[in-house]
């Protein structure tokens, strides 16, 4: 559903001063499988490594998140409920950040990457490659969930109807919602997400570390789901929605995935990006620009 660490150069994600994603490096035997894989499989391009990281982090996040929804739906609520789904999405985001945070920043969300670009925290040149990696990761995760649950899926909904089993892979508004209210919901959910992420990862926050950032961000996603999930299922992530929707298109549900709910499909793509920028601007104006260290920097600049 989300990602965390913005990047501002070609190789390293932005980190708090305490080096958020420091890892422990253990000596490896030159004949071990790990050392062989390191030597032969390391991607030379830094952008290639980041794209691989985004793909795999998004894949794991979407596998857990989509899988939780599938389990609840296919068991008719006997193996979980909405609370279980929101908690699992939080765990999914946490795992994704642990996996990709040190390499790509674990955006896992085009709305996050786009917002970082607008705020000047991430190069525009990388944006399309990150988005492709994220959508691909979501697509493959949907495929894996489909394969794992295929027997239960065919028993639950042999016709592969969009209103029944299709909801596992395709988000949509409640029947009482209009497209406008759904759009506003997605904008505001994304704004809350970005405000929370910027606060959690701010360099002046001394309490965030390699454990704190993923865990707190996961709880942020849980909170958004529990508070604002009714209207649209809080898609918040264009890659999550588009990747799963494209999979549903080719897996048996057909073109209806792009026409159901009066053509709702574009809202999870556009609204989170606008909401992310809105949240980023609100946080920058209301909080980031008001930090005491900004006054110190301004005074120093004036004295010079």
C-alpha cells in the first residue's frame, strides 16, 4: 500500500542521521552458495538494483495483502474478517520496507515516488522505472495468490464474476458511494499516508530506527484502513490497484475490470498521486518548515 524512504541521489536512500537501514555484514566463505550468488547475480547498474528491490518489495507486500483478502473472501469469513485484512496489510508494508528500504527506499507505491519527485526528494528520471517495477510486482503477486487459491476460487465462484471473486483483485467503491466521494476519499487517504510517512522518516525524529520506521509505517497503514476503509477499501496505491486489475483482465474476469462501477478504475491511479502531493505540501508548510533548525539555518545564512 505504501513506501517509505525518499531518495535524492542515484545510489542511496535518504536516511536519518542514525543510519536507519544499517545492516550487519557477516564474513562469507568464497565457496559458499551466498558468495557465489553475490558474485554472479549482482546487477551492475544501481538503477537496475533499485528496480529489482522495488519489484520484490512490492511483490511481498502485495502477496501478503492480497492473500489476506482472498482468504477472508474464499472462506466466507470463517478464516478472518476486515480487521484481519487491515492488520495483514500493515504487516505486508512492514515486510516490504524491511526488504527494500536499504536499496531503493521501498516506495512500493507510484503515489509515493511521484510525491517525492514533486517535493524534490527523488529524481524524475527514475520515476517511470520505479512505477513499472511496482506494477510488475503487484501483477506477479496477484498471479501467485491466484495460483495458491485456485481450487477454492473455482469452488467459490466458478463463473469468475466481477462482483464476487473479482473483488479480491479489483478495488471499488461501496454501492452508496459516488465517483466524486470515492475520489475525495482516495485523495485524503493518500494525503494522510504521506503526512505520516514524512513525519516518521523526518531526520529530526530521534526515535525512528531500522525497526521503528517499518513498524510505525505498517501501523499507519492499519490506522488508515480501520478509519477510512469503508468507502473504497483504501486502495491508496496505483501500482497495487493497476497490477491486480491487469492480472484480473487476463486471468478470466475480462475487460469488465475497467468498466465496472462506472469506469472507477482511473480513480485509484490519479487520486492517490494528487493526495500524496497535497499531503506533502501540507506537511512541509505546517511542520517541516516550522522546525527550530530552520530558524538556525536562516540565521546563519543571514549572518554570512
